[in-house]
């Protein structure tokens, strides 16, 4: 069996890369270990009738260029985007509700701080500007960060021009914001714990750092790319997140790609000249291909699937030094009915106010994420536990009633609650993750949620917990890291996955990387897959010209 | 107005940068006066006999990065500067053992072998790489940061020359620099070493003066400082100024005076006068007015732009930048007069180690826990400490047979919950003595006098806003062309004739002197262009 290109893994980036290559006329085979496409965009029937998003339960946005190029809208994917999108209940009562309308959100913030409410529109404008500049960077290959030769100087100049076009002041401002802590960033604007804690929770997702750590402001901006100026923008797909993989599969297949599910890749085959020639499956079967593109994480690809003799020792050492440190867990609940949120003061006035328990409850029942992050200190203390190798006693939670917008995911009247929990460190100070620890984590999450939804424990029909080790196994995530590598400053841009190798190529000729472990990193947006495909096609064209 | 109060240049603040600036201006023939609020010059680099017979380097206590060119240009050795080398850095460990690094390379290697053979080998390679990187970074210390917000010809020239310098570096060096600028000290060291106390002690140099822990990104690059000092080749990396760190200031002051500069103490500046965007003079606290066409501020950016000047004279984006400039103090200082030599239980008796430094940093987690306390508004109950026994290095610091001990302590947040008061200062001093007594059993009984400086004390006594020892945190977004504000990192200000020369400008804090010298260079350029 031979192909022009074989893609390892049918996660969303592998599918996007495969679809682009197939559209360009290459014969593409995509091989996937699991029985369903989509990778972390997975929907599984954990209990009869309950369709559960066991990986991601939200995405911000598929990159607009990818969506346009692949005609995602025509392929049958239906995105549901709740407004309001975040409900953050507060310890002292009430909830901060963030939605698409800035004025309405400001009205809710007013309950916590008059000054913060006044600054909200200006803050959104500033963050949108920064996100726009950042997205310009995301649309380019990062410079090589090597001794600049003639070619690189040209690229650096192009990058400078691109940045210059978005405004030099904005570029300098982005440069100032990126290394900041999200605590510092928010401190420049806001005073109230409610606003700062809620926003900070979006900036620490997937990294083993607290909101006081430098570089977390960058993560906040990363979440703002593609969010159209809406903090906490979330989308889910009708039928569950797994529909993303199915849609991308249809698109890739329509373009001529072949997708084979349920097949594990054992190794990348390499010829005597150090060139990738295809892959070998666990079954022993081989698929020959001119290009091999891996959607598995960089470490797993290069250390696990390539013979170590093909790599320079320094390169291998750099690979082993990539920091993953997964800190996320998932808790899934099947509920007998939708939970009520705790009344704040029981008075009618509260129920009527824009941030009262009534409005909060209504928002959650309309698909907003219930965020447990009432202050920066709460989030930072949750991190402190992880720092010393313990799961957070009081975790940061992003919980979504996925059935709110899509009742078809559960039997009539029943609901599914999916909770992304942080911090649950992959490496524990004492011992390993096991079922008992996962159940303890489940208990901690239910009790944290019960603070704001007291009847929740009594509504649980089924419970399922995936700790970081469980996530690692289920989705082949390195140390359970949801982004295929921590998105800290040294591991983004030029440094993703490794300094000098941020352009999808590897030391093995014709072996490319396309996962979230490459620039511009994680989030279900398809950017790395599209950028990797562009790089391969450019090399392909160049190679053909050379052969002519 | 009398001619006596008219000068070519006035320097506000007699800290080491102000003095260096004045010395260079005087050397160029300007009639210069330095105005110092306190009764002595030196700012944070002062030696004082707080307790009769015992000399304390009250705040700053080592010389690390003082630029060799400054030592040469200002003939500081002739003016009394003698730097004595430090013998070692000892990290006492809880079990009674210790980790030592010595001036003698082979001794360090043997000692590291005792803890980890792997680390002993890695230490060599690490040192080699860091030397290379220090060489790569060093030119930045002598460069006026370019204005990247609206670059002019001069800025493009600077960028071009930096680019040219960049091209001389190897791929490996560029990659390592990128990691060094962005990683946490603990993560960076994790890639090299396994011995926890070694990683902790090395990463401790990355957290000094910051409000960050060793696992916070952005703390790795300070590791370089140590090595930059070393390649200067004039002195060893960290040295002790004979007579205490005040002698550094005295030598600079003496050099400045010999070139004709006038130095007035007890002359606090109330405000700087500006008219039509041009500087006029200064008003002293007593009400006297001094005039000069050039005025240089050696105080921190908050004081320079928000207190000395009427902020109304300045563009709004600059005052906004300065308002959000982070300057959180995080450290304190404890000075002790001791009746006898402190004995470390890990190294009993008197030895060469007494002429070195002691670092209370037994593990990375220890430092992180110390940081945790500060994050939530308390001082560290078990703090990180960097300790010298100056009298063991320079017997002149205390009466015969007696000793002084200098203890740099972190963390002590300026914004401590409830604010600093006498009781809290005492409790902070007790935490230091209690923790140190675990390693130095005879300490408590030997104490004759104790001076405790909180960040608030440093603000009140030395004029360091929020007690920040670097005039502003050395975080990435406050370095180079961001220090102290984009477009105003070239020592100039929007007020013509008004300049900045303190540690709040590039390349920042430590007794390095580069800001004072670079500012003088820019001033002279403006005057003689």
C-alpha cells in the first residue's frame, strides 16, 4: 500500500492537515488508533442513552481561514454558542455572568464593582486589539530563531511588516503583555475578586502554573484569539464534540483522503538516507508514503516512533526536556434533572437582578459554563497544591450542562454535566493515579459544585472520572497534557515544540509534525494542522521543481 | 539668585548611580552638584555604625556587577575601593550536612561529587554554556535601549548593531538564551541537575529582589548575572568591599569630588521645576532653589515622574506607564552584632567558610513555600537568607573577637497584611533568628544588637519606593526598552534637560553603575552635539 502522505492520528489537526493535502491532490491515508475520529473532540456513550464529551466540551472557534477553506459550514457541523457563556458564582452570594453583550456584562459586573464595570468595555477593546495582533503572529511561521541567514532576515522583515501593519504601538503593547502574569494584567484594570478570579481561570487552563506566574497573560490572550472580543466564548457541536471529528472526516474523505480507524502506528519507517518512507502499523502492516505527518505529540512521535539512531543526542535530550505536566481531569455526571443554583438571599429583588441566582440559573440552563474560580487567590491556592504534587483541595472548575443546548445528548428529561477540573497533577508527590484517587477527586468536585448547587449530589445517576493518567491513556496525551506540551513562554512561538524546530519539519526528512504541540499550540482551532499542511505543500512544490 | 546656586548640572539623589553620573559629568568639565537627602551618600550602598563599634552594610552588602570600565574611568581603586573575594557559598542542610561551592574549582567538583556524580559533571558543561551566554548578553549592558515604539535613525542603528551581534552567536547559544529568558530558574536547572539543594541555591540568585518563586517563569535569566560578573575578569563574581558597601559609594564620591563635583548631604529635593517643557531647577526641602539647565534624577521612576515633577507636565501615556510600573518590595535585611563567631553545626569550628556566603535554601520547595507566605500577604515564616559575616572577611568591621552578620531575607512583602508596624518588624526579625538558629546553635546567645529593615523601612529611610531594591522589578516586561517605559528608556524624559539615571532604567539594579554611566553619556551627547 502506498500513498503520497500518511497522517498519524485522526485528531482534529491530523484531519485538517489530511484534508488540505487531499484537496491539493495528494493521495492521503489517515490512520487512527481509536475507533472514532476527532481525538480529544470525543463523544462517547458512557451509559445507555447518555452521550458524553469525554475530552473537550468546549471550543472557542475553528480558525476562520480553516473553516472557510474546508467549507465547514456546508459539511453539516452545527456550532452552538451560548450567551451568556460564563456563570461564576461567588462565595458571598450572587454570580458574575459574562455574555456576548459588553453593556449587559458590565451591568452585571456593577454588582461587584462600579469601577470595574466602567472599565469593562475599554478592557475588551484593548484585549481584542492584542488578540488581533496575536492572531497575525499565528498566521505566520515563527522565525527559526537561529543564526539569521539571508532567508531568515527576509522572513523576520516580513513578520515585522505584518506586525507593523497591525500597528506598531499594538505590537509593542503585545510584547509588553505576553510575559506578564494574568494577575498583573487584570490588576491593571480591575479590583474585584469576582472579575479577576473568573478571567484568571481561563488563563491557567492546561498549564502547571498559577495566575501569579509570568506568561499567564499570554494564555489569556491565546483564548481571546477567534473569540470576537467575547471573554469566555464557548461553542459546542450539536450531537457532541465528536461531531467535529466526524465532520472533518467527511470533508477529508470527500477530498479523497482515506481514513482507517482502529489501527495503531508502531513506527515511522526511515531509509538509509535518513528519510521517512512511511509507517508500520502495530499489526506489522506497512504503509509507504512520501510524507509522514504526525498528529501525535512531538515527543511520542520522535522518541516513540522513530529509531533513536536517527536523531542527534542533543535533539533527543531537548525532546525529553519538553515539559508536559498535565494538570487537568474530567468529571462526568449523568443527572436525573437539571440542578438548581443556590438562592442568594431568597428575596424577590435578587431573583430579578441581572446577576441574581435566577439569572445565573437561567444562563447555566442555556449552556453557559459554570466556573468555580471566585478569586485569584482561590485559583493560586488550587495551584499551590499541584506545585507540591497534590490534587487541589478546592479545585478550579469549568462545568457545562452539555444537554442544556442539546437535549438529545441524554434521555428525555435527563442531563449530562461535564466538568474540566484543575489542578490534578499527573505526577503526584506520593504514588500514582488510581481509581481510589480518581473517586476522591470526583468527590471533591461534586462537593465544590454542591456549594452552589446544593441538590446536585442527590441528582447524580452516574459518575465517571478521568484523572490526568486516564486522559493520557484515553487520548494518548503526554502526561495528560491537553495541549501536547505546556503553553509556557519557552514552549510557544519559536520554542514550539523546540527552539529551531518550530516549523513543522523534523530532523527526519519528510517527517512532519502537525499536532497542538506545534505552533501556535492548543485549542480546537485547526491552526497547527493547516499550517503544517501549508508547509508540506510548499516543500512538495519545491521538490517537484527540483526534480523537473 | 546667588551664583552659588547655579550649576551646569544637578543630580538628585546620592546613590551609587547618581554619584557615578555626577563623576562622569564633572570629568567632562561640568559644574555639578549632587543633592542627597540623608546625612551620608550611597543610597542603599552605605556602611553605618548603628551599634557603636560595629559597622553594618545596612542594605546592599556585596559587589557583583560593578562595571570594570567604571572602576577604571573613575579610578575607584585609587579612591579607596578594595574588593575582597568571597571564599565559598555554603548551603546548610536540615540533616546536619551541607552543600558547598568554593572559589577553588576542584574543591567544588569534589564536593558536588559527594552529592551527585552526575551533577558534578553537568556543572562543568553548565558553567561553559553560561560563560558563553554571559558573553553574548554582556554587550546589552552597555547599550542605550532603542525606542521601538517610534524608532528613529539612532534606534535603527542600535537594532542593526544588536542584530549583527546576534549573528555572531551559535545556534545553540541563541536557543539557550531564548529558554533562559523565558523559563523559571527551577525548570531550567532541572534540565541539568538532580541535587535539590544545588538547584535551590542556584535558583535563589534568580529570585533575589523579585516577587516570584523559583518555579515562576522569568527567573532563569538572572542566573546569568553571576557569570557576567565572572567574565569581567577584574574581580571575582561576588566580592565584599573592604569597609562595607558604603566604601563603594565613598570611593565614587571621592572620585567625583576630585573632578570638581560638589556633594551636598542633608539636602533633600522637594520638587523639580519645569517650564514650557524645559527643566529649570530644583526646590530643596528647606525651600532653597538651585538652577541648572541639566537635571538628572537618580531616584526611582515613581518618585522621578510622579513626585518630583508635576505629573501635569508629562504626557498621559508616560504617567500611566509609570503608575503601573511594578515595584513591589519583597525583601528585608537583618544585621546582627555578635559577641562571638557564629558556628555552623554543619561545619563546626572556625574555617575558610566563614569568609564566604551562606545560603539558607535547602530545597526548591523550601523557597516556594517561603514565596507562598508572601503571595498571601505575610512574611516568610521560614525565609530564604543570603548571609555574610563581614567581620570574618574584613576584621575592621567589628571590635576584635566580635562580629557582624549581614542577612538578606526574602520574602517580606511591602504590602503585608495589615501593614508593617514595630510588632511585625520584631516578629519578622524573630523568624529570621529562629530559622537561622536551626543551623547556627550559638547565634541567639551571641546577639548583642539586632537591626531589622522591612521594605517599609527601606522606603522611609532610603527612599526606595515600596522597598524595592532594584527601583522596579526586573521582570521581562520591565527590561531593556520597557525600562521604565517604552519610548523613555534612553535616560531622557519628555522634559528637555531632565534625565533619569537610577536603577529604574536599563540595565537595572544591583550595584552595577551602568545606568549612571550610560545616562551621563547621553547627557553629554545632547550637550555637545
